[in-house]
């Protein structure tokens, strides 16, 4: 097997809050292989966006601190890299697209200028060459009339167009790793599908590895090779997409999969199919986490042992952190 | 909307506003107690009833108020602001001499206030809980709370008396007759203290506003995007964040222009600066209605133009306003 492009080794990130210091990520270990798509899935507040920001060396500080572990990009620990080195990695080797295309572009500059800025920063090209590249990039991401659109301001473009612009900016320097933090959450369903198609095309063309962060198991099923499921700052289940989708072991993962609406199901089928499931409760506040399993309060299988002892991530067919892994009826 | 059409429309609104200002001030001044004929007579060293009637007839003070107003408005349409009761010279001539020192003072103060205020605010925003941020907060509060004449006197004591760097008063040295660059330098030297005195009040506001505005903008998604691109903190702060953070400052700068002119009145008095503010102040004491009205009319004109320029610069700075059809 090839060396991983990026490895997180026992990564800990803590935040200063008014409840004192809370642990947002407690010992995350992950590998991203060159050219693959890794999904990180979980509800809001589980730490998946912080994981993404940590991979860019962009954990907001203050109040955030990387307090332990390593982030290895091609073997180099970027938690120890100097700011100058990090800036050379960002945008050139590791690029990122965000959840909100509406607010992720600067409203006072044209989209062409914003893409050209990244090109001029990392490549030794003239302004005119950069502008030509911008038009080519906009064409690559499927924006019609790219030369005209390069001169548009963000507010003149639709949400889908803006996300395409963000993707164009992200791939402008041919990065090896593209981190996509909920790239389609703010978009219409039809536009979501288009953006996923575009990301797949780009992966095929550029060979870029993608980390797709999402709460949508449907997106996982469609896009990813491997999946890590996160809950309350930890990875609770990890495996290939097939393993996770076909044979989820953690009750939380089963719950997430139960949340996917099945297309074509009609009201009359209610008798034959289980209803669209929901996971009761919410992710507990990080400062209130105890010693036991963080999911115990919401879990139908939980017992006193679960509430007292946190299950480690163990190999049970694939890695999972649950005392009752695989037990009970799949949702 | 085209920029030319926009300007035309704004100028038309401005004209209506200025007429409103004139009418309102005219009524206010004539409602105030005190008879200009008495003052004029007093200046002449006393007058008989007959002479008083003559004075009233000469300046149209014997006419009913609406007629006086109508005469005044139709004169303004011909750029005639009347004759000063006190100087016995055309008000336009008086203002013509006095308006440029005021504009120079006000613009310099505004520039100092915005430039220094924004720099202080930006530096403070980088460490919102740091010592510099605390200094900016305290300085802003003191600067804003201190009366402008007190600030002026303190600056004079500090920088003209204890450390004699700058002249105490006037716009040029008493017997200065130079021209060209020498004249400009002499004026600039005299301008420093009054301009800073006037700037300090507004500086405080701009510093607070830009600190708050920058803290907000630095948390924006597009700032994160800029960092994710690999930009350094300098480019992130000054190119991506500041360009957005100055938008509210521009708005306030436009609104503050009127206050700046009224602040200039006090500063001109403290520093004996030969501007419109002192002319207005003296005119109030002398019941010199035509001069006072003329000054107010011109001041409102300056404010209208300043606001228009502010809005135009706002359109330049924010593309969403330029294209967002209203």
C-alpha cells in the first residue's frame, strides 16, 4: 500500500470557552490516501469541521489550540511547521472549499481577481497569464461565458455558481488534497448533484484526494471510498464505504443511515418498510462529557457499563467504538 | 442606475434640502429675541427713532416676515446672500474669504481622524483583548468625552507653551508675506494643532468603529477563504478584511461631516482661525442675520456635497451597491 498523503495521529484540539477548556477533538487518527475520497460524517458539533480546519493548520487561535498528536502531510508534521511553510502548503498543496458559497467569497472583489490571487501567490506567472488561467479554470468547473463571469462580483452569481468558483479557486494550483467541508449543504438538491459530478470529474482529471465532510449519508454513499464516523470529538467507526453502509456496527452509524429517505417509497408502503428514523436527542455539549460512551444518553442499547466506561476503537470486522457493536436490529 | 443620473437626482434632493435649511433658519432667527436695528444703531453710537426707521427700511426689516423671506429666497437664486449689517459688505464676499480656511481645516481633520482612527482600530482588532486594544478604548472614550475647546487649550499648553513646536493661533504668522510653497508650509504649520484638536473627537469614534468592524469582518467566511488560499496575515487584514470593514466607516464619515463643521466653529474660536465658524459665532453676537444665514446656507451646501461624495465613494468601494438596482 502506498504511503498516506495525510495522516492524523492521535490529534487533540482544545478550545477555551466560558466553561473552561473543552476538548473538541480527543485523539483523532485518520489516513488519507493519494487520489481517494475519504468521508467524514457526523452531526453538527461532532468536530468534523475542526478536523478539516486542523488539516489546513487553520484552527482559530485563540480560542483553539492543537494540544497533542501530529498532522502529517507527506510525512511532514504541519502542527510544527512555521507559519511561512504553512502558507506555502495552503492553497498550493492543500485546498479547501466551504459550506457557505454565499459568504465564502469576498463581496468587494471580482471572482476572477479572487482566483487570480491564489494563482499569483503560488505560481511564477504574470498577471495576464493568471487571468488566462482563471478563464480556463472557470470553463473547467462548468461556468458558461467564463471570460465574462471572471469579471462578475460574487453577488451577481447564484449559489451553485459561487461554489463552482470556490472549486475553481481550490484547484487553481493543482493541490494534492482537497478538503470539502459540507460543500453542498447550502445548495439546492439538483445543484448538489451537479457539484458532486464536478468534484468527481476533477478528481479523475487531477488525481486529487478529497476529504468530504458531511452529515449526509447519501453524499457518503455517492462519493466516498472510505468513511470515518465522528461523534463528540472522536471517531467511533471507520471503514470502507461498503463496510459502513452495508454493515454498520455502531448504533449511531445505523441511526445516521436510517435517516436517508428512500426514493420511491410511498405513504402506503409504511406497513412494509420501517418509517424514516430519527436519532433522539442531540450531541451533548462538550464540557458535559463524562467518562462513559458519549452516545449512551441517546442509545437504545446503552447500559450502566456504557455510561461508566468509554468503549475504545476496536477491530470488530472494521474499527468501531461500541461495547454492543453489531448487536440489536439494524435501523 | 447610471452614476450620472444618480448624481443629478442627489443634487436635486440636496437643493431642496438647502432651501429647507434656509427657510427653517430664517424663521428661527427671526423668532429669536433681539432687534438687528438696535444692534446696528448701537454700533453707530446711538440713533433717533427716525434713523432707526431708516435703518429698518434700508435692510427691509420693516416688511412682514413672509415678504422678507421671499425677497431673501429670490436673492439667493441670484447668488446674492444680502449685505452684512455689521461689515456693510456683501455676505458672499465675506463667506468667499472665510470658506476656504474652514474647508481646509475640516478636510484635514477628517483625513487625520479617518486615517489614524482606522489604523488604531485595525491594530486593536488584531488582539481584541490585548493592551493596545485597551489603550484604544480608553483613548477613544477620553477623546470623545473631552470638550473640544478644552482639548484645544491642552494641546496649546503642551505643544505651543511647554514644547513650543506649533504656533498658538492664526492661519499664518503675523507678518508673513511669502507665497507659493513657503505660504503652504506656513499654513500647514499653523494647521497642525487646530486640525488635531478637531480630529480627536472623531478619531475616537472611527477607532472604536473600525475596531468593532474589523473584529466582525475578521471572523467572516471570506477571511477564512483568504487564509485557506495561503495569504499572509498582512494581505488578509489589509486587502480582504479592511476593504470590507471601511464600509461602515464611510457611512459614519458622511454623517459626521455636519458635526465636523459645527466642531470647527469652536476650534476656530480657540485658535483664532479665520474661517466660517468664527464668522458665524461673531454674527450671532452681532445679530448680523444675513451673514449668519449665509454661513448656514453655505455650511448646508458643504454637508450636502460631502454626503454625496461619501455615497459616491461608497458605491466605488462596494460593488453590491453599484449594481444593486434601487
